């Protein structure tokens, strides 16, 4: 089992312990509070995730063959959701990111408990993470990274 699979399994186990969605939402919001401060220099239009009702910024960097993400949002629940995604995907290789489909979002029940606009925003965040992974995968294959 690679690191990303381990993180997915840990997340599913953690969410299975909650008895109701109020506790799950609180946990997600707490994850957002634990995100490191997002540098003001990254709050650029090109780093914004399109398709999100709230403002969401994601930036990525490749270090030692692994993609590291930083992100922020102006809405606490959305900031928590992006933190959850970063907990899973950040620090993984592009191949791990691309081969780990976001099925864990259904397994923890998140998608089913979001409004349509938030669910669309969540899909946009996952898509943006995948786009970064694809770009870094291509750079590595071309010997540019």
C-alpha cells in the first residue's frame, strides 16, 4: 500500500467514527483551520479554481518527484474541503495522484451532503489537482523537472 492509499484509508476510518454529519462538518472545518497560512503572493487570478462559488486558490510545486500543494478559500467549509483533499494528494507522485480517483469522497459521504454548487466546486478542485499532476508528469517524462 502506498502513502496515498494509506491516507485514504485513514480518512475513511476517521469519518466512520462520527455518528452524524454535524460532527463530520466540524472535523472538515477544523482541517481547514490547520492549513498553513497561504502566501498573499499566490492569491492571483490564475491560481483561482474556476467553477467554485467561493474563492479558492490552489498552487502546486514539484519537489523530489512529488507534488506539494498549498491552498486557501474564503469560506470555512470550503477551506476544510480543500484541506481534506490536500491531506490526501499533497506529497504524492503525479502517478499516485492520477491513479487515486476521488471515490473516497463518496465513501465518507461528503458529495451526498453538499449543495449542488458546492459539489460542483469540489469537482473543480479535484480537477485542478489532477491538471497539476498531469503537467508535472509531462515535465518529468520530458526531463524538464
